[in-house]
């Protein structure tokens, strides 16, 4: 799953112009959303935003819940001069616990929006909540270290988080031996994949499932750049990665199963505050997916993939219509079909992926 902040704030006066108005704060986002879907309640419980997703999580009971947290958790007022700056109040971070989030990947193009102080407050807040992090830190060693999640009787899930400059991450945000920042890839090359493989080899044990979470590419469009596909294949071939968790696109993209390993090229936004903002409607950024992936803990291979469609309405995840489920099924089957993966509707309101099994 991927997600953005709850009460995100835009730096002003540099925000984009929408409806002939300057978007300056989270209250402006609320006003725009209410024009489309009606009044949004205030003083809600931390669980409010998750809406229908909570019952899906309770039913599936996944061993590990991983999100891309694309925001700072801070009250710091100094911001990086980039035009669009996101943050959420530390007091609201309990919403992550309401969904039982185990790990937040932070290597993205918004975690340093409120400068180094904002990053450090983000790290401290997540640590206080007991949520593991990967992809950003107080120095390069911490930023590049994986999150390690122990599963009783099932081995471990090892989560690495990387950022690519192709997603708009400033190169100045790269962590150094002495300074904080994000775990920025030098490029999507075979050499970089080899470096990742060396890092994984130092940590991996039998029965580990390796996750490589990568913030890459533009916000809109279905195209999968060849460099992304080659890099994902190299991570599987050389680093024994079980799933490449790709994000940055604001809408769902096609996915691939390569040598029985999962590559999500773009998960789309799971939670955002874009309701009422015009542009790119054809990509249906209001539709979100939950990705429930089961892996063989002995081999690290993908065993099954179930997709649960939801819709963002009134800043909450809600059930979707039959027409929207059909649209998602057709879109994902079209975009993933070029990789030999097919998506069909289950008897329930869920989608199931199928693919030719590789013989290794």
C-alpha cells in the first residue's frame, strides 16, 4: 500500500493554482473535496481515514503491513523551497496505529519537505509509535539499513527502501556518512543492483522474504520505462528480492511476475487529499488498491495475489461500485497482460491475479 499524509500542508504562496484560487493549507483541500463529495466531519477518530480498509485488513490478517509514507510528521516551520510541501501533525500520527501499520518506507520526495528538523521529528515520532522505518535516517548507515520484521514460525520480512531521482527526489537529499537524508539510488543500473545484492547478502538468512520498495518515475501515465523493468529483474536475479514495491504514480499501474517474484511498478495512492482537484481524471486516481500478496516462506516465491478495490471519498476509503471494479479489472488486465499477468474478478468484490508459473 502507498499513502500520503493526513493533514498535509502546502507551502504558500508557491502552490499550484486550482479553480482560480491559491491552495495554501489543508483547509483548502477540505473545501475542494467537499464541493465534490459533500461535508467532511471534523474531530474524527484516528481510524476514520481507513474506512472500509479496516474490515479488509481484519478479514485478511496479513502478517506484515507496509506503506510508503509520503509526508513529514512534524510541526517544524522551515520548509525546503520546492513549491509543494506535505506534513502531518505528530498528534495525528496515531492513525498509523489504527491500521496496525508495521513498517513505513520513507525514501520518497516529500519526507524532507520540512528540512532536516522535520525528518528527525518524523523518525522520532515513528520510533515512539513502535513502527519500523526504512529509507531515511540521521546518516547514510541508518538510511540504508533495512527494517527487519520477525514472524514467529515463518522467518523474517526484510524491507529495503530506495529513492530514485526519476521521482523528483532532489539529489541534495541523499544521506551521507555524517548527515541525514534519504537512501538515494545513484541510478537504475546493473551496477547499482549489484550493490543492493551485496547489502542483502550481509543480512539475509534462510526463510527471509526480501522487499525492495522503490520511489521512482513520474506521477501519471501507464508506461513502464525499460530501465525500471531491467532494474527490477536485476534485483530479483542478483539480490533474491521477492517483491519490488514500486510507487510514485498517483494511480495504479500494471504489474509483473518475473521468475515467480512480484514487481509492482506503481501501486497508486492509497490515501491522499486530491478530491476536487481537476486534471488527469482518465487515470482515476480516486480508485485505490490493497495488495495482499502471499509468499512461500521457504522459497520466497509469490503464491497468490489478491487485490481489493476501494475509493477515496470524503478523505476516507470507501467501497467501490461494480462499474469501478470492472474498470480497474479491465485496466489492470490490459496493462499487466503485456507481462503475461491476467487479472480477473473473484466471486467477491475482489480481483485475483494469475500468471504462468516459472520453472526454476
